[in-house]
C-alpha cells in the first residue's frame, strides 16, 4: 500500500489539485484583507 501512496503523491494531477487549492485559499485571504482595509 505504501508504494501506491507514493505513486499517488508523485502524480502531477495530485500536485495540481493541491497547488490549486492553496492558490484559491490565498486569493480568498487576500480578498478578505482588502475588504477589511476598504
């Protein structure tokens, strides 16, 4: 099972999904900060 987990984590699709999720989270935080400023 450990081998399949390593392969899944190394797959580009997982990297893209995780990266996109963090990018979306960062954008939401920036928007909230801007709304609080204005």
